[in-house]
C-alpha cells in the first residue's frame, strides 16, 4: 500500500455524504489491530467482525488518525486493556459507510453487505457497564441522517470527546463567542479544536465551542495558533 504524506487542505471540496448512523451491540470475532508507520507518523487501526444482538454480522473498521501539521487531531485510544481472545461484548457507534479518504482499508475488499466505520467503540467491562476503548475526534459532515445523531453522542462531554475539523466543514454552527473569534481571523484560519454543546432552541440543536484555532503560517508553511494555546492537542508520534 503506497504511503501518502498528508497535510490537510481546506480548499478541497468534501464528497457529498448522506450516511446512515448506526448503534450496534454484539460480540467481537476476528479482531485485528495494527500500529504501523505511514510515511511520517505512526498510526493505529483496527477491524473486526461483529455479530449484533439481532444475529446480523457486520464488518467494523476504524477511522484513520488525522495528521495536521505536527498535530494529531484524533483518533483517541483510551488505553483500556481488553482481552480480545475472549470475545467481549462491544457497542459500536458510527456510520454505515467507509469513512476514510481514500475509501479503503489495507488489503480488505470491504465487500461485506453490512459494513460500518466506528466513531466510538465501547467495551462491556461488567454486565451493562461500558468503557470507551476508542473515540474518533475528527468532525465533518456525515449527511442529514447522521449529523445530529453523532453530535448527540459527543455533546456536553470532556476529552476524549473533544473534536477537530475544518472550520468551514461543520454541520453544527459555532456558538456566539466562538463565531466572534472566527470573524476576527477569517482570512487565516483553517482548523479548530473544540467541544460540542447542547443548544436548546436552535435549529440544529448543538453548537461548537472553540478551544483552539489553527491557521497557516504563510511565511514558514507551517501552522500558527490564532486562538488558545494548543497545548492540549496531541502531537504526532513521528519518531521512526
């Protein structure tokens, strides 16, 4: 598989999406995990088969980490220890689609009838008690059927449920204070770090509160922090 050096380009138009949100609970089989070097940083991915509580089999894949300059804007692995050889029950929250660019996953054919990309993976640690194993942090538009549902899982929560994305690529609006900050830096911003908040009485029902605002440094080609201090954004593991 060819390695790609990726610097996010906000000028690219995202593909049109109208994906179905899914919440699946069931038992894991054929767990596969890899930590591998991708051109200039280490990434982690997983896939497995899930037999849900209705008896339906699903192929589940992860989203890839999102590198941006020297930042890692998700995904988050919480460090939860899981014995995958003793098939655990899990809860998958995601979309019925391949939410990766390009839309592939290593050498898998991805031809299963039921395939979903996990945005959140929880493991049952005790009967009816669930712990997060993995959380996707990169937000973009999934489509009218999925956007509100996904925002609802992240709303009013702290890390690892903080989010990143292109400022101009969000389904949810920014709150009033955050929008004022964006208006000050409109010519130079690119990506943001924020949190999802419930916004009762609004059309979408959720808003984004800024934590950090990142722009491109036109002189160096690198990044500049326009708002916040970016100290809580993880850096890429780029030591081969």
